[in-house]
């Protein structure tokens, strides 16, 4: 018996989770700026929980209406095949996973190389921090044991009060585990490297993290935004700096300084009712997003048809000679539109037999008056 059905079911679940993640990222892209203006940067940063929520909802087991079950198809053939034919059928099925794995390895290597190059260029200070060149920006690097990144002119460039603001800002990053959040985002980007939304999400997430960190710090010390902004202006680097790795924070890579300072001023005067309204909006967005994911997964409503009425004409698969022996079970799920055309054919089972099943289903003569009938059918192939 083939063990492929379990693997394909796992891949199908991962693809569903990816679609949920994409829907959540689209919601963040649309809502983050309006929510930031209405309720402030902390509430806008909380919006990034939506992609994870949608991904989790999409990965849950399906609980929709029962599918229409067609009669199973049994095919029995003598074992008389060519190995070359089997290899030719298996190669296309392997190309997709190999391409995905290659892309994931390259993205992971790119993140690792970026981090290594950044750390390799930093001379280590005898104290518990790392020193960056003069004129660069302070930061925080690492996930499990984050360490400070302080420029060599830190004591000269900043006053004692400004140094206290900088250190408090980086301590807030550490308490909020912002580097760990970005590392998780980088992991999702590595797994779904083909999705452009993930490449947009990482810099956008870094921007929202910095604004939320600013707001969290100033809400602990209200009325101090001007002094904090003065320290912020001095963090602007005096030269082009190398790319900051994903597991590090640095002020100059976060947001345009003018917009960031304007956000500090507006957030300090934001009324409480707008923050509460924004939190209600967050809850509403979470409910709508999860409802949207479930609606997409539920699919169309099943019309009251019997199996014989739905597909009165079903051609048997034309199976080529394959180098197989034993019994192989496949499960097919597909949709039938109002014209009787089959679409969205998904087959789980032996890779060498999937295309045969798809071709047979594509030639079915079916009907679905309401359009959108979802059908399930089992196939059994026995090779002696």
C-alpha cells in the first residue's frame, strides 16, 4: 500500500494554512495605516496577530457540509509495465517539492549570511554589548540573549538623559521580544518564499514594531515626547550602513524620522475613546477574517442530488503500463459547475496514478443545477 495519502493530506493542510496566512496579510496591508491614525501604533501593531489567526483557522480540520459520494472505481491489471514509463510519470510530481525546497534553502541561507556578515563586522566590547562604528545607530541583536549594539561615539553624541532614553527603548524591545517576532516572520517567509506578501511583510512589520515600541515607552512617561524625539534625531546614521539582519533592531531601519516623530506627537494627545474604539475594531477584524477563512473553506452549498443524477456518465481511467505491484487507493475531490464541467480536481494518493484519475474525471458527464457541487470519489488500482 502507498503511504502517499498521508503526505498529500499534510501538504494540503499546509497549503490551506498558507492561504489563510495570505488572507490575514492582505487584511493587515489594508487596515494597518487607518488603524494607526485612529487608535495609535500599539493597536496597529496588534493587527499582525491576524495572519497567524487566519493561518490557524485555515489549518483546522474541515467541518463543512458532507460531500456527495460517487461510487468507487476498481481497476485491476496484470503487472506488465516499463520502468521508464514509471520514472517519466514520477518526475513531474517531484519537480514542485524540489523547487520549493531549493527556494527555501536559498532564502534561509540569505538570512543566515546577512546575519553572519553583520555580526562578523562588529568588534566585541569587553562589556556586555557590541560596538558599532561611530555615527551609526544603537540597536539590539539576538533572540535568546539579546545584546546591545552601541556606536563607539555613544557617550559623546548623546547626553546622559538621551542615553537613558536609548537604553530604555532597547530594553522595551527586549521585553516585547520583537526580535523573536521578526525571526518567526522570517521563518514563514522562508517556507512561503514564493508569496510576495511575505516579502512586503518583513519591512512593514519592522516599521510597526518601532512605532509601537516608541508608543509603549512614552505611555509609561507621558508628556516627554519632545525629549524623546531629540534623542531620536541623533540616532539618524551619518553614513550608509549595512543591512540589519532579521534578528536585530536598529533605529535607522525602522521608519522615516519625520513621520516617526509626528506619530510620537499625535499618539501623546490621542483620546482614550479612540484607543478603545480601535481595540473594538481589532476584535471585529479578527472575527471577520476568521469568518472569511471559514467561508472560503466551506465552499458552495451541496444541491439535493443523488450520485447517479450528478454524474450519470463516468468513463473508467485509461491506465498506462506502470512498474507497480500491489493495491493503491486514491481519493479525488472535485467541483461541478452548472454546465456539468469538472474543475478544481484534487487527487490524494500514488503520484504515478494521479494524472490518470484527473484525466478520467475531466471527461465525466455531470450536472449541478445550482452550480458548485463538491464531489468525492475513491479509486482502487490493483497490480498483480
